[in-house]
C-alpha cells in the first residue's frame, strides 16, 4: 500500500500511527527543497519537476524531525500511558514535554504527508479524521471509556416533529461503559470537542454546550482540544487564527467551558486572562481529565 493510501485509512491504534509517522518523517527530507523559519515555525515547500507544494507550518520546538528521535519519544510515551493505565500521577516535567511533542509530531506529520500526497480538499477531511482517531486511541489506550454520542433534539414543524442531531466528537466516562445515550448526557461524563483549529469552528463548541444544557435541564461539562491555530501566509510568513477576543466574549457572556487545550498553544494563550482558560494538551491528559471525570 502506498503512503498516500495509508494516510487516508482510519487508524485504530497508537502503533498504526507510529508506523505511518515514521514513514512520513523518512519521506520528508527526500522531497523538501525549500525551507524558511518565521517566528519559531518552519515553512517548507516541495518543488519537484515543476510541481510546487507548500506544507503546513510546524513548530520547530515541538516537531520531531528525525525518525529515530521520534521512535525514542514514542517509547517514552508508551511508558507514560502504562503509568496512566495504573492511575499513577507522579509525572515529571519531561513527561509533559514528551506528551506534547510526540502527539504533536504524529498529528502534524499526518497533515504534512497529506499536504504532499493527497488532493487539497480530500486532505483537509482526512487531517480532521486522523486527529479525532488519534485522541480516541490515546484515551482508549489508558482504559478510559469513550463513545461518540448524537443527541436527538425534537422540534415541531408544519410537517410534524423533526429532530436536530447535536453530534459530540467524544463522550468520556469514569465508568466501565459510557452511560450517555441519544437522549441524555450523563452528568458524570465529559464531552470532548475536537477541532484541528478553532478557525470558523469556535462558536459551535460554546453553542452546543448551551443548547444541551437548555434541552437536558442539567449541567453539561465540555472541553475543547485543538492541534493549533496557525496557517501559512504566502511563501515566508504565518498568520494566527486564534480569535482571542471572541473566545473571551463567549467565555464571559455566553458560557464557560471546563477547559480548552492545544497541542501547540497559541502565543496569546500564554497571556492573561487567556492562560486561565487555555492550557497544553499534556496538562489535560496527565492532570485535568482525572479531576473532570472523577466520581
């Protein structure tokens, strides 16, 4: 099977993600012949036989470019997930770094591979699908019960009762089996909204929480997880797509999420007041999730 075909297939385990990521990391040096750095991000392009392709910018502090280094980091990730299975919480600063760098590298490598090998519109869809699968298999690997739930919200029309389908990306549970159903979200469970970027998608996260709380008449806990809020701007620059003022207005005047987490945290999110609401993915995985789903 070709690498392009592998990138478009659903992934069901961390091992599958490791294998394909390694292939991509070994493939990139063979096809990249233009490289620039802008504000800590590397911008690469492939220009072969008159065909030029630009790949998504990657954070040079997070992205592991060498496949051997990635393999070592992945093995350390496996050690951390083994600890999490046993519900151990004695993690070091290095453990947090390993989580962020390894998971970022996997997701970003898949994005880069799709940029290079798959038609643009199809690539965008697969980047989102792989991100959802990556977070799901990671949580499943540490024995967290999860399920995709669609809540059917009825409303009346002239043609009779119809339903709006409010779709969750993941519901995670402290129980052996998810209790939420198409009619209810269990109060002990947590909705995780997965967006590779918040660009054009941020409002839905907040609105869905309000909608579900009003429909179900009880509090609903929601967190968001994103890859990054960075996009390429021309040949040698990047632009930042995190709409910070919108995030704060929604948080203050609509509803507050239980948290928002990034693999590559936007620079504004390190500043006050954003740092009170936005954190790194490693903090979610190694610390916050256990508080959020504690019964």
